[in-house]
C-alpha cells in the first residue's frame, strides 16, 4: 500500500520551552536533566516512542466535548509507563511522583487545544480540511497522494485527534490534509476554526449519526460548518447535489468537476470545460465522487493534476473496499463503517462487478447500521431491497431482525460477528467465490473480524 506522510518522529518538532509557553504551564518540581527537544506528542503510553511528550488526558473530558466513551481512568496513571517507553516529559494536570520532566496545567484538554492552535500558525503550505458522512479517510489518502501532503494516520477527526494531528504535523511539508468528524451538534465548527483550512471539502451528507440530531436539516447545518473556519484563501468545495454556494463536483451538468462517464476503474471528467480521464481507485460511483472532489481540490490549489489523475488502487485505506485474496476466494473488506447511502453504493458496485473472471458465487455479509434513530427500521428494510443480485446474504445484528421485510428469510441471520458466523462462512465459502463484508464500525472492524476470517481462509487454502 502507498503510505502517506504521517506521524513519523521529527527531531526538534517542538521544544519543551515552546510547549510550556503555548500551554502556560508550570514546570514540575523534580526536573531531571533531559533533552529539550520533543519529536512527537502522544496520548497513549503504549505507543510512546523515544523523544515523545506524553499528554495525560482524563478518561472523561467533561461537558465541553462529546465523547464516545467516558471512563474514570486517567492518563496521569500511565506517566511512568510512558516514561519507560521513552517519553522525555509529560503534560499533566497534577504533579506525579515520577522522575520525569512535567509540564503542569489546570486542564490537559485545553492545553492540547492550545498546542493545536499554536501548531497551525507554523504551517505555511496549503491546508485542506475534509468532512462528510462517508469517505473522509479515503479522500484524505487520495489527496495525500495527489498533493504529496502530510496527513495524520487513521481517522483522527475528533476533539482529541484534530489538535493532536496539528501538533504533530511536519512544518516543512508541501501540503496538509485533516479530517473533521462529528456525531453530535456543535463539533465541526470549533475544529474547523482551529484547522483554519485554506480549502474545505464537504464530501456528502448522509444519514450517519442521524439519531443525535433533531432532524436532517440540523445534520446538514452541522456538516456545512466545515466552512466556518476558512482562512483568507476561502476555497469551498462540496458535492453538487447539496446545492451550496461553493465549487462543486458530481454527476450534474453544472458541476465544476463533472463525472461525464464511468468505465470500471476510469472516469471521464469535465473540469471547468477541460476533458480529462482519471483513474477511480477501486471503481464504483461512490469512489468516483471522491476522486472528482480530489481532482477539483488539487486544481483549485494550483497544483499539477498528474498525480490526482492516476491515483493507484493501493492508496485506498484498509476496510474501505480493499481486495484480500485468500487462495481462490476474493474477500472485499468494506468493514470500517456503514450508513444507508454508503451501504447502497457498496452493494450497487459489488453486484455490478464483472463475474467472468470468477466462476463462483457473490456473497455478502452485511452488518447493521448504527445511530439511525427513528429511521433505523425503514433504512434497514430499504437496504434489503438491494440484494437481489447476490447468491447469498448473511445478516449480522439485531437491526435486521427488527424489520418487517419479506427478504429477511433470504439468507442467514446472526446476532453478532462471532465464532458462529466465522464457522458458518468458513464452511460455506468455496473456491471461486467472492464475499463482501460491510457494516457499522462496531460490528466487524473493532473486533478485527475480517483479518481473522482471512487468516482462517488462508489456512484452509493450504
């Protein structure tokens, strides 16, 4: 896989003196002799590397931030562990009895945000911020390749990940791309203001996290707040169907970057009247839209389009439709996340795939979609109407059982992605088959279900 420029250790990324000034911290009482140079900031003692500053965050950030999980654990209890792994200092909200340099602040979350804001002022190359209901990480990787940009790893797009990403960005990079996510109102705007992007890209607005918003209008408003923090460069890009006052990409005739036609893994584009052909990594209309947004972004930033038009398929991040070959079985890993629109797009693409090269069956393992609120039953029923072109479907999660759709009998149902599902798939799959796995993040991704399935399939193939 083509790797983006990410969290590599950078000698002298920060000095403790700079960080003390930015956070208005006091120095701890027992200061050992240590190097002043910080190579990286880390919030996880387990992944600390030599030269890091460890930030001790409480497990409960308080009412300021919406946390997916809240706990009574506190990063301050892991300062000694961070030191053992090579941390040269720790940012703490109370002094710890450990022989490590300590920066004392009243609130380590506020201090992290202060460092993030201070870090943004050091970046002189173009800064891009991305949001949307789906495709953010894929778009980030596309842009990282096209712009030769520095990007954070994974999906660091919340109240911790965004300032941490800014703090660890290489000041000498050619460009920067940051994700900004949300699952509750009021999250995107403040993060956008911190990132202060030169260009903000709104990929789409789907039903993801809908249960946490009053209605679709409120969700739409939240997504649009990505434009709230734009720098003086003030470039806005959004999907054409959103109807916003911005540069646009999509399939409609008025789009600035219009997808004229799509042929397997290539698309013909009309970019402000210029005809272009671009590779669509992985294929499918959903990835074609992401590619079109990438091409438009690169053009607006004044960068050469050559790399944007030939993005290789191995740039697609794990769990977003990657092909894993397990002997003679093809496993499509789309397990990172799902909402109704992305599920439908994935099914449309999968069913349309050329089957000439494989004599086997097309099978799908579909996990339930979370955070749909009152729309959950209707949306799960709707998705059931898109599987007619498949040979077999495995439904995973309670939401599929709660529907009234007649198609619930067309396939096997499992309460969870557990050993029973794994055993059933191992027994059912035959050489020549292909199987796509897609569902919300907590169904397959967090338990590494696809990795375990691939390992077992490969073992059986020996």
